[in-house]
C-alpha cells in the first residue's frame, strides 16, 4: 500500500500517541529516535516492557485502519548487551530487524541472560 508523505506523518503522530498512552508517565521515557523509529526506556520490569510493547502493537493495529503494522524490538540490560546507550540501542536494532525479518507486526525480544 502506498501513502503520501502527509499520511505517513499522520501515521507516525498516531503511533506516538499510542506509545504515550501505553507507558507509565512517571516511570518510562518515550522518545523518537529517527523518522519512523520510536523508543521507550522502561523504568522497571522486563515483563511490563513486554506487555507494553504488545499493547502498543495491538492498539495501533486495532485503531489504525490503513493496514499499517508495527514491529517492535525489545532488549534489556544484561551481561551480553551491557547497560550503556550504544549497546542497548544496537541490541534493540537487532531485535527490531529480527521482528521485521519474521514477517512484521510482532514484538521480538532479545533473550534475557
């Protein structure tokens, strides 16, 4: 499906709102990392993060009728990933690539070590 730039902007704005309403205001930090890449730093809990990611994916798919989907990569601090910004972003990018390569419209999490 092909959309114009204005439609793409509207889709990204809607996704931003879905993200804001899916995370905890005083604990999590949502941000925009690129043109169509968003992120959330979850304050606590892998389980909450996984549930929030799935909630974002489902809300977007249910509420946006254009046939667009959301793929989400999830990672946590670990011995393998580390806790620095570059390591976390790199691990998230790998997880996102995996979600997209498996057919999109899914949450893919790096393993917890």
